[in-house]
C-alpha cells in the first residue's frame, strides 16, 4: 500500500510517500519520496518556536513540498493542476497519482496553530483526490519509526519500553503489544529537549540548542574540561519513573547569572549539564525496565540523536539488562519528519485497524500516546 503523509506539528514541514506491506511478523516499509523543510533558523531569533511564524511557513511550504514529493515519483503528472476551495481557502493540487491509496496527517500532540495547517491541507487533498485520511499520533510515529530497522518493523519482542525524548515530551511508554501504550513515567514540568534548548540559550548557543550542547560537551570530555559548578540530579532517588528538569534548568540559571564564561568554561558547563541529564535518564530507565519487564527497549524523539545519552543507555543495557534488545533509531529519523507519520499510519491501515476520518479532524495539542486513557 502506498501512502502520502503530512507532518506539521512543530517547526518542520514534512511530506513523504511510503510503501508498506504486512509481513509474517510485522511490517516492511520503503520510502518512495521524502521532503522536509526546517524552520529552525527562522525561529532562532525568538529562542524557541514562534507559533504564528510556524503556521505561516507551513502554509507556504506545504504546496511546494507536495510538488517536490510527487516530482520524484515516476510517471506522476505535475504539469496540470486543479483548484479546490475548502474551509474558505483555495488549494491548487496536481492530479492524484494512480498509485497513492491513502493520506495520513499528524493531528497531535504539538502546537495547535501548526497542526491546523497540516490538517486543513490534508483534508483538502483527501477531498480532491478522493482518498481516505488517517489522523496520526506524532509520538506513536516517533516510537514505531524508531523501532523499525532499515525499514523493517518486524519480530518485535514485546513488551516494548520506549523512552520518548523530544522538545515537548519526556515519557516512558510501555507497549504490551502492537498499538497499545501505557505511560509509566513522564516529566512533571519541562521536557528534556526543552531543558537542553534553555540551558543552551543561557550559554549563548543558537536554537535549537541540543546539538550545540552535545558538541561542546563532547569537546569538554575529550579535553578533560571540568566545570566548577555541580548541577543537581533531580528526582534521582524517587521511587517512580517520573522525571523533572525545571530544577536543573533553574540551578543552571543561578549558576550562570552575572558570570561571563570562557568558551572552555561553557563547554565544561555543557558537559556537566549533559551528564546530569544522563544520570537521571539512566536511573529512571533502570527503574522503568524493571517495572515493565520489557524485552525490547527503544528511544525516540529529537533528543534520541544525542551521542552521549545513546552511549550511556547502551552501557546500562549491556551491563545490567543483557537480554533486553535495544533498538536505537537511525539518526536520519530522530527529528520530526513525515516518514514516521507514514509508517505509523501504514501499520494501522495494514492491520485493518486504522481510524479513517469521517468529518473534520480536530488538532489536539495535548494528545497523549496512552491508549489506557
Ligand atoms: O522530536 P523533535 O525534533 O521535535 C519535537 O517533537 O519536539 O525534538 C526536538 C528537540 C529539540 O529540543 C532539540 O534541541 C533536541 O530535540 N535535540 C537534541 C539533539 N538533537 C536534537 N538534544 C540533545 N542532543 C542532540 N544531539
Ligand atoms: Zn517530535
């Protein structure tokens, strides 16, 4: 089955076309076309994502990405276009390619103004092309695409424990079987990515700060630069799998207030911060692995690109949980993209359990991955 997916939950606009088939033990995907436009540099001057700007950019980018996506598919005609008016907006679309059978769109969680742009565009396209539209959960997209290895989402040994770490989320999710999810721990305040971005801003690294913290912390480790500040490891010894990063962020703010740090001192501080986050995530992952009795552990979301955190978690599993399979996502899919939305939607469709939209889809900024709620 060939599906076109649209992702606009934050500051990346993505459209991808993916083929999926059901295999004996799971699913096999192959990417037909993939387009992604990041607005990160535009939001940099605001130090974070500015919703009105994100909305405007998504609206501008979506038609461009659709044409670019279709252009790469053999035999698709993009020379003619038809216009359709939907919800007081006029859209101009190329004719439907014969091979595409369904459309998927992220409907949450995320920034609602950003989500709306993708939803309205997808609804108009589904009408124009007369195709079913599958509203898809962004976090399930992160989880399932991270579980897939080289396009194969097969032989998954359940229960799966997922650690989802992104700009908006930090959660431990247990999946006892396909498409069932329970959150067993989450952040009580800031998400990990948010803490990375905020501390990076204090160190005057550009937005998004996660990759900059990671790069400078690595240099500090290589050059054995140690910070004079010790940061707290919040909730390290609490009995549940919840985490909290606002105390760490505030401690960083107080430690840095009124100080001018050299580049080496900043790098050492970035290292101390990354190690504090690492200590907390390792301790809580240990708890979550015991509690969930998971056979597979996977990490997903933008922060899953962090080399240091990946290594710390790999060591934890190798040393203490050698029988648990660890699935690390390919770096190309850790950040937001439309492939992950296509894969999640295809898995549902191919299992005959996709929810097809029958009316207008509502953007759900706070949508949870939990199926128990
Ligand atoms: O999943 P994602 O692309 O968007 C959301 O759904 O939020 O995650 C973005 C977050 C940002 O906070 C960014 O700073 C962080 O992921 N990030 C990193 C790294 N690469 C991206 N954080 C730490 N280390 C990295 N290498
Ligand atoms: Zn995300």
